[in-house]
């Protein structure tokens, strides 16, 4: 099993009543990322959505580039980058530049999207999301290989392409694929990607493991990552209410997306993504059980929940990296 990694995630959502100007939020988040790098966090993830009133991050690579200039060791990735809204060649070029700016610290997690308003905004039929995503993955993997190639598909045609500058990382950025259905799980397996599971265990995680094993590969050699908030506190009654209010605000948007799209998880065992809230011992026990039960290798908590200034989370984040993570690593081996 790959080594356990801990990270911080950002979506830059800024509710109208937060009182935080958007430039200040970006600046404070970059300050927090630099601080997180200095105290030992392993990675920073960004999420992507479009045309959301509260400024939900639509373009993650510029932010990652700004963060790369202020950090030395954290790695940057996404959960997720929405493939249907990205030209795969341009995305591969942007990633190559970011890989060089960060000296090989970039990864990428991708998904097919589901919010109808985004497809309308980009003028793309929702019915094309699977073909666009599959062809984009085919093109990206060829770009990452570093060789000259041509490609002819239903959605994309490219001739005589080589990505420059060359990636710092041999084989390009580490690839993750999101799955909340059996089709998504099979997609991740088909492209030998690491997994970002969500929703029902049977449809995402278990289906992916079955598909990987059917290909003659060992699922335990891949990474499995997830966003799950962690609040380390000795006084939950004092510290949890503000974060809980932020979480309720955050989930309202996804509930709207699900309602509009008709997407849903159905019934069955869900992979937990609820916040872990409690003292050091509780957080250690819960994280160890979570890692063991689901084979999670990468857990990313929220750095700046919507409506809260990033530094409001610094006390919890410091205790997470200083007191919780070393015990988790020791117990999971």
C-alpha cells in the first residue's frame, strides 16, 4: 500500500454575507498554503465548478501556479478537474508549465461533470460528457508519455503533436479519475489511474477493485483519495457550530446539482465524507478505521470552509499535522 498522505483542499467559495473581499480570500488562502507547506502537509487539492454566484473556483491552474511559487514540497492536484470543459491538448500544455514551475509537484484528478447549468454555459450537450471525457483521457495519456503523436476520435482530432516544455516528471503528472458509478470505476481502471471514489462503495470502490483485478493488476499498488473534513478540537461545542454552518451551506449547492441533473447515489453503504470532529484521540481512531476499512491512501481536509477566513482553521490544521497524523501513520504501518 502506498504511503499515507494528508492534504488541504480549496474551492474558494465566498458566500455574499462573508464580509471577505475575493482578493483577500485568495491572498489568505495562499498564505495558508505556504504555511501548510512549512509545517509538513503533503498536498493541496483544488475543486472546479463554473458559473456559481459565490465564486466557486473555475480555473485551478493559475492558483496552483501562484501557490507553487510560494512552496517547496507540497504537491498540487484536483478533485476534480472537469474534462468536458477543457481542451485536452491545452490542458496538457498548462500542466507541463505547472510541472516545471513546481519542479515536478503536479498531479491531476479528473471527472466527467454532471451539473446541467455548466454544460449549458459552455454550449456542450450533457450527452457528450462521456465521449469527451474518454477521448480527453486518451489524449492526455499520450501527451504525458512525451512522444509525438496524432489522434483521430469522434470529438477530437489532433495531428503531429508534442507537448513542450517536457514534463519534469517522467510519464507526466500522476493521474486520478473520479468515480461515483460502476462506469466511472471501470474508466479509472481502464486508464490505470488512481481512484477518487464517492458515493456507494459497491458502485465506486468495489467495482474499481474488481476491474483492476480483472486486468491482472493489484489494486493495493494504486492510490485512493478522498476529501473529508477533519476538525481537531477539545471543545466541539465551541468550535463545531461555525464549521457546521459552513458545511451546510457547501452541501446545499451539491444537493441542487444532484436535483437538477437527476444524479444520485442510491441506497447502500456510502463511503463516509462527513466531518471528523473531536479531540486528538477521537480523530486518530476514526482516521485509522477509515483508512483500514476503505484502503484510503490520501485524505484531504478543508482549508477554508465557505464563509470562514482560512486562518480560522489553522489551530485545527496544526494539531492535525503535529498530533494526529504521526499516530495515524504509526498505527497503519
